[in-house]
C-alpha cells in the first residue's frame, strides 16, 4: 500500500513579498525555516516515512532538510513536482499583475491558458504530474512525503479526485500536508489535511 503525504513548502521570500515565484529559486524566510523545523518535529512524531521526494526548487528542498535530519533519509528531487512556469509573469507582484491585461485573472479559467513567454497551462502541469502518479501506482511505495507547491497541489487534488479538467480554486497553506492512501488509478481518493506548526495557526484564524 502506498500512502502519500503532499506538503506545500514553508513560507518563502516570495510569499512574504506577494511575488509569484513560479520556477524562480526564492529561498525560505527565516520564519519559513523555523516553521519547517517545527512541522518536521511534530509530523515525524506521528508518522513513519520511507521516502522523501521534493520539487527541485530551492524552497521545497529547504523545507525538506529538517525531515531528512530527523528521519535519517536523504530526499530525492523530481522536476515533475515544480511550480507552474508563469513565463513573463514570473517574479512579478500580485499588485503588478493588476496592470497586466493579458494575465488570466480568473483562476477557474487556466486549464488551457498558456502564460506568454514560455509558460505552462494547468493542463501541461497535470500532464507532467500524471507521469509522476504513474510511477506511484506502479508498485507499493510505502509511505512517501512529497514536498511541492501551491498550484502543483491544486492539480494534484484534481488528479486524486478525478475531476480534470475541473480543479479546485483554493490552494493549500504554506506547510499544509495532505494525506492520501492510493487505491486504483482513476478512482476518487479521499484527501485528509494535516496541520502542524504555523499552518495549524493559519487554518484556525480563517
């Protein structure tokens, strides 16, 4: 049986500055590093993990470091888990996007929208994630912690709920973890949200 724990990375410098990080390598803030450590301590107290896989982007790898230390396991990176390539919009603030008429402001209409400058549509993200899930469904993977990104997790939820091309509009909090037990490809999988560290505070304040 394969149990996957999908985690959104802790707070990055881009999150703090309201910047669309896209695939730019923004590091974690000091707060993000401390919260990643707290989440790792609390999570590892409750769960045994066989593998750690992170996006190849710095903020995801930094989030994984305290898990590696506590679990005595070295993480592997997977480029299929990176955040959306936003093309020419990468690195802009949300305020700057208000003046970008060609940016798709409707988050429910991004399935086929390709950002100018070599960006990715949501459909393109889902395609690379389908390849990742093919590997997960191939054989028993045990318990796997997967550290990734907000938009990527949006597509992951749609894949697990078997709703594509429809997908959720909400995103996971920094540090939020989703637990899912894989059954069969194409089935609706139940996803349970787990909150540790500051992600627990964030959800309680909503």
